[in-house]
């Protein structure tokens, strides 16, 4: 069997066209969705992510604001910037790129963001709402994966979804979203004993561990859907995921590539959340976020 490719670039493009239409509709009533990104320090990966987020937001017609701060910025200065953006009516989404330098308390910064502008879905209030199934901003990577599964026609109810990784950004919310769609969910992590005994049971396998090509055909059940959240460099410096694609595609029924899988969807969902926030703020809400 050779797996069907789940194309995040194509699905992302389709969604961004829908978002662009939504932005145009809002602009007819003089409301331009605004996304502000705060980047602290010079981390190369963060710089690339932020550049892509900005470029994509401009492409769909949004206003994009980048605030670059040195790695030496104090926690208070950063909090002041967040506060300023909270008070700025032209900004509907605020994203503080993580990780932050060690002298800054990330939790404190996330909690300082107005929950109604928290387009990352990281604020504890929004995490809580997600947990109990209330409408809120969903974290972009798991949200993007759900959208990808939906648009690929992957059935979720009654399926066994196994997640490797338990981060607050991906693993934990991923399990919640799949549970809400009636999957049976198993979480695996670095302390899990006999990992393949769990992953081999997965109808849907989500891999978010940050280790290049760690998951092989030996972890995957014949016919499983495999979603690779990893973004690593292999021994030749080439981008690769957490899944060994060549081995996995022989047993999976469908699989996301890296690059071109989850990554483009993450950015797309950030735009979707920003549009949703602007719709709420400008009184055109299709759902009640406020
Ligand atoms: N760093 C890595 N992924 C993310 C993300 O989704 N949002 C933010 N703010 N920082 C990140």
C-alpha cells in the first residue's frame, strides 16, 4: 500500500481563499482585521515562523504589525507592549512568539493578553473553554489538524486516536479536540513504556515529539492515518518530520508530508482565528466569542 498524501498546502490554500473572502466582507463595513506579532530576540526558527505569519496575514488582506524586541527586554516592558495592543482597537489578534527568554515568565505574558484577542488560544480562560467544549479560539496546530482530517474525509467517531507528545500547544489540546469528535484517545510521551504497543493500535496517529524520523513502519498499524507535527533537520540538513516518511507511507492509508503538511495549516488557522476575532469586535460575529 502507498499512503494517500494529505496536502496541507492545498487544503491551506482553499481555506485561505475562504478567509480572504471573509476579510473582504468585513472591509466593506470598514473593519480591517489586525494581527500583531511580538517577537523577542533573534531565534532563527522563530524569525522564520513570524515572517511566514506576517506574509500570510497580508496576503489575505489583514493589517499586520510586528513588534521586535531585544532578548534583553524586561518582563515589564513586554507586558506594557501587550497592554498597549490590548487597548488598540485596530488590533484583533495578539500573538507573542514562543519561546521567550528565560528571564521572562511565559505564563504571565500569556495571561496578560486579552482573551478576546488571544488568537493562539493559549490563555487559561480559552484553554478552559476548549476543555468544556465552549466556543473559543482553538490552538492553531491542533485546530489545523482537525480541519485537515475533516477536509480529507477521515472519520473520527469511534476511532482510536493515539497522540505522541503532551505539550500545552499541541499534544494536550489535540487529544481534547479528537475526544470532542468522539474518538477514543490515548496519550503517549517520553516516559511511555513500549511505545509501539500503543501506537500500533492507532487508527489515527498524531506525532509531536520533536525527534527526526523517530516513528517508523514498526509503530504504525496497516491503514492508519498518520499526522506528523515535527519540524526537524535530518543528517543532511534537510527539513523532515518526526515520522520516517518513506517507511511510514508503505503501511499508512494517509499521511502528511514535512514540509507541506501541518505547517501551512497552523498559519492558516491563526488567520481564521484573527478573522473570527475581528468579526466579533466589528459586530459581524457568526458565533459568539465575546
Ligand atoms: N512557537 C511555536 N509554535 C508557536 C505557536 O503556535 N504560537 C506561538 N505564539 N509561539 C509558538
